[in-house]
C-alpha cells in the first residue's frame, strides 16, 4: 500500500479526497476555513497534531471535537 500523497477537505457533505503516489508530497489542504495549505513538509507545523485546525468542522457535522 502506498502512503497518502495528499488530502483535500471540502465544505459540503463533509467530503475529502485522498490521493496516492509513489513519491508523496505529504500535504493537507482545505477548501474550508482556514482555507489553503494546512500542513506540508516545509511548514513549521508539519509534525505533531492538527486537531485544532478542523475542530469547528467536526462540531458543525455533529462529531465530537478533540
């Protein structure tokens, strides 16, 4: 199994897209606020947890926030 290359989060239905590639770019992007690149290997926040970035999205769709 290949590691995930990228994740994209969308504001409707709560939808997301996962892509795979032999050379992953390891990015997470969002079309939900905060929009843009949430994390990538060249960003300070790449390692660690990112729950705070999607807590509002989880609450909006009825899932418990971390």
